């Protein structure tokens, strides 16, 4: 147990971790409410995919610049700014719903603004972890951070499903905004050693190009980024289709959608704790390869399952495989990259993981509208399996990385 939670011995990380869990519950409530609101407004899988696309597209556009900034400024200050902007956007969503002005056009605009905030938040927050725990406990901190993200996936959607049925989607947006306050308070009170960022004489584009050259020339980083990008487009995008599957194909309500998202979260929490406990005892590359391939196979299976109990089982195991894949990819990238390039390489990870999601969401919406949800899931599973085999299972450089 001490090994599993050893990063919590660092006071700054412990406080940030506790506040972040509260905030993430609100974030997942927001995500469920947003998907359900779009379905209610349009009844279209295309618009569900489009909303997700516009919420992720800014990550593709701005993350590289955000990573260059994170390598040049105080990461604590940068995270403080992005978390504050996230709070304000949450209040904006609540105001739109409660004022009765919730149109699909306005929702898409605000979702895009949320994506801009996310684009600057992820590279800064991910690279900030090493400032909180140091390199020795970084793998454990990444895994615990992932467990927080996914523990909240269990609680947030379940709460959102109940609240939507009782009070509508507006309360979910309002509570999400409020849950940013503890994180902002902790960051504001945090005291860290003063560090001097490296000089940025090359300019913004020069710094970005330096990160791109490094990542392109390091085979392990290149393969890890390609694999997570393919998984984002063809594997992770199937989650966007769950509200359509629930409402259109199963004829069920928001409560079942909440159960499904919670099932993914339960599996992900187990996976994150497994990484925190066992990742130092076996080759991380080998664990990553099997998890990525297993996730793809389960996406394929999901295309054919239409029983709610079996869907919940499948999604639970998918959650486990998903978090092992993403946590270990993040860990291996940070183990290889030098400190002065950490923000930029993690920005590339953000682009691959989150920034490529718009293409996956849009593709998922188009294919599901034309051929059905099951066809898109089967296609996504096949491509994801092939990618994992080529990029991380077969190459010994990745497979045997400790």
C-alpha cells in the first residue's frame, strides 16, 4: 500500500491531488451533461461528434505553443490561469442553460472556448507533476493522477445521470464551475522552490521546432506518439457514441449512460492502481503493448454487444486497458525526455491524445450516422489492434523498455 501511494508523501502533491479529485468529479458531470444536452437539442450523432470535435480541436491548434510556454514560465502560474478560465467557462455554460438561450450554435461556441483552455492546461499540468514530486516518484504520481481522473469518472457520471433526471443539465454545469475553486485555492497557497526557466532565445517557433526535431529523432518517442494518436482517432472516439447507443439503439435514459461511463471509470481506477503498484516490477513497454492491443480488441467486441450487463462488463475492462495504456505512455515519454524539453514533448503527447480526438469524433459521428454505431466500433477496434502491434508490441526498443 505504501508503494502504491508513495507520491502522497509530498505535501504539495497531496493537497493538489485532493483538490483535483473534487474538480474532476465536476468535469465528468459537465461532460455527461454536455453530451446529453446536445442529444436533446439535435437528436443527432453527428452533432454529438461535432461538439466533442470542437471541444478538442483547439488542443491540436494550440498545444505545441502551450508546451513551449510551459518550458519557459512558472508551471504553477500557468496551471492557475488555466484552471481559473475553466471555472469561468463552467459558469458560462450554466448561465446559458438557466437563461433559456441554449441553442446548438451557442453551445458549440462555448465548447470551443473550453477546448482552448484545455489546450494550455494539459501540457502545463502534466509537466508540473515533476515539480511536485521529483523524478523518483514521477511514475507513481502519474498513475495516481490517472486514478483520480478515472475515480471521478465513476462518481461524476453517476451523479450527473441522477441530477439530469431530477433538475436538468444546468445544475451539472454549475457544480462543475464550483469544483474548480479548491484547485485554485491550493495552487494560490502553494510554495515551491524558485527555479530559473531556460532562456528562450530561439523564439516560440524555434522552441517548437526543437521539440519536434527531438521527438522525430527518438524512435521510442515517435512510436509511442503514433500509437496514442491512432488510438485516439479510432479507439477512444467510440466513447463519443455511447449516448447515441443508449438512447437510439437501446431506448434507455441518462441513468444507463451514467452507469456506462462509471463502468469505464471503475476499470480505469483499477488499471491506474495496478500501474502505481506494479509498473516498477516489470518492463513497462511490455505492459503497454498488451494493454493497447487488448483495448483495441474490446472496442471491436463493443460493436456487437447490445445487452446492458455485458456492455457494462466490456466497458469496465476497456477502462482498465485504457488507463494502463495512457499512463504508461505518459510515463515512458517522461522517462526518456530531458527536463528542458519536457513541456514540449508532453504537448506532443497532448496533441496525439487529445488533439487528434476531433478527427476521431467527427469520423465516429459520420460513420455511425451512415452505417450504424456497431460498424464504427468494429472498424475502430481493428485499426487500433493493428496500430498497437506495429508500434509497441513488435518493436523491441519499446517492448523491452523498463
